[in-house]
C-alpha cells in the first residue's frame, strides 16, 4: 500500500476520533444546564441511562453538583471518564467521579437481570419525587436494553427472546424500539409519568437516524406518537413465534399527555458527521462534506459506498452517518456490521480511495474493535476465498486483524450510530482549494 494511501487511512481515523471529542457528553450537558434559567426549587434527581450516561452525568454534576440530591447512572461498561476527572482512587472511577449517584451496569443489546434491577430503581426514584422536584433524565443510545421493565405477565426470558429475534432478524432500530415501547413499564414515556407531578427535563444524545426523541432508547421520558397496533404488526411480522406475548402489549403515552414535558437534543448522527468532516478538512485539506444520515440493509450500503467511491473527485471525502442492519445466522463468527461493510467493499474500491466504517461507541458487534479502515491494496494480503468465507460466516474480525485494518478506540462514551467515510486522495501535485 502506498505511503499516501496509508496517510489517508490514518487521517480518517484521526478525524473520527476528533469528531467524537468535539461532542463530549459532559461538555454538552454542562452547556445545556448553564443555559437553564433559574434554579430548581426542590430536589434534583438524576437518572442517566445509556452508553453516554457516565459522561452526561459527570456534566450534570459539574454544573449542578450542589443541587443534585442523588440518582442513578446506568451504563454498559467502564465509562470514558479521564484520569483528570477522577476525584478519588482510580480503582473505582465510576463511583468516585459520579458520587452521589448510584452507578449500575447492565447488559446490551439483550437485557439481563441487572437491566430489570436498574429499571426498578429508576421507577422508584421517580415515584418518590414531589411537585417542587426535578427529574433530570440524561438519555443516550443503549438505554433500551439497560432499563428493562417487562409487564408483570412477561418474563425476562420472553423479553430477551423477543429482542434477540428482532435484532438478529435485521429489524431497523426504529422497529425494535417500537415493539419495546409497547411492551414495557418504563419506556414510551412511562418513566416521566411515574415522576408526576415533578418537573421532568430530558437531555438526549441520539443514536437513531432521524433523531426522533421517542426512538432514542425507546423514549422513557418523552411522548410517543406511534400506536400499539403498529407494534403488534411488527411483532407478528418479525417474531411470529412469540405472538403469545401480544396480550401484554399496551399503549404508550401520547404527545397530549401533560406529564411529558421538556426534551432537548444535544447531539445526533448528523452533528457528528459535520464535526468529523470539519476535522478531516482541517487535517488534510480534503474537501470533506457531511452527507445526510441513512439506514438500511448492510449489503445495499456496500453498493452505495462503492458507487460513491467510483464517482468521487480527487481530493474529496464524504462523511455519512448510518445505521446498517444485518440479518445474522445462529452460527457465526466474531465481527460487527461496520467491519463487515468495510470487508465487503474493500476489493472493489478504486485504488486511490480509502473507506472507514466505524461504530461511534467504539464497539462494533463482537469484533473487539470500533470497525475498520480499508483500501483495495489491503486485499492483496488475503486470498479471495478467505475473504468470502469471512463474509459468509460473519467472521470479519479475524480478517481485519490479519490485514491490519482494525480501528481500535475502546469504548468511547458515545453512541451516535455508525460512521462511514469515503475519501479519494489528491492527484499528484494537487491540493484542494
């Protein structure tokens, strides 16, 4: 692979990291709360849930620390809190930095018993609030799995089976969350309803293409315009083997409900793409632009990326936030949708084009990486049959490890969908104007 192409691939990774840093969850929450007019009269209780929960909660504590009476931060893994933010011993960074909040962890994307415990704790905190109190809900992607409160006649095992069927069947996240909202005691606005008559302020970081509040982590504190009939149709279409759960579905809270109040969007996939495009242009001089967010089948996205790569002008890059879906067999290897798209496109890229596909949370499925950054020259190091076998077996992680194309960030403290960057280097002697 040429030195110029190596530099281009490295620049894509650097811009990806820089764009994430620009949307630091703690800083976004601090700014939002700084803009709040007047102090709450009563207690402030924080419920932060999602992959960005630790960072968002940290921002609330920095800004309103003396007003916060307690609360909860539910996340999936060690949060992205730097050493300078750790207020006591480094062996317990979450509990140290987020005190007086209780830190809980639960499973993602399939809920577990800890998810139920966290949901019950959140509902209890909300129910104890009075009319002068404020529930500050800090919601980011991933909280659908982290807060699981199935109806009384639905077991956790049933809920796990349903979510697995939806995800493995390739359902888009909007449809997965549609079903979740109507089979829950906490989603679809029900957490906010539990807090009434307290004021509820929700700050959101969206991991959903389109950024509709009710789709972000199944909208525990926002109104839901969808109907239970739509959720039942999705159940019968996507998981007919679990149709026996239909009687437990119920209507979510609607926009006219007075208990559902303020929600503000702090970050979304489009904003991330814009930050990454700006960082890439600044670092390389490429004419980098952000495209609109998109979703759809991963195979179709491969074709779109290749079509773009073939027509892209020299010295130009396009940054695309996206939410690919990929139906998975029961027997499969280690990998993720970002790495799979990159591997599937790699051999057919033009020789001077690089492609980055990465998950903004730093966790691409079971790959152990954020994704991959590839160019056609990398394919020469692996037999075509081995590449085809890796794609067919959804075992892209080993292929990218062998090719040296992995993007490794560790958990980023974000969850703003996947990001794809298609970039063509400059022709010899040329630079963008």
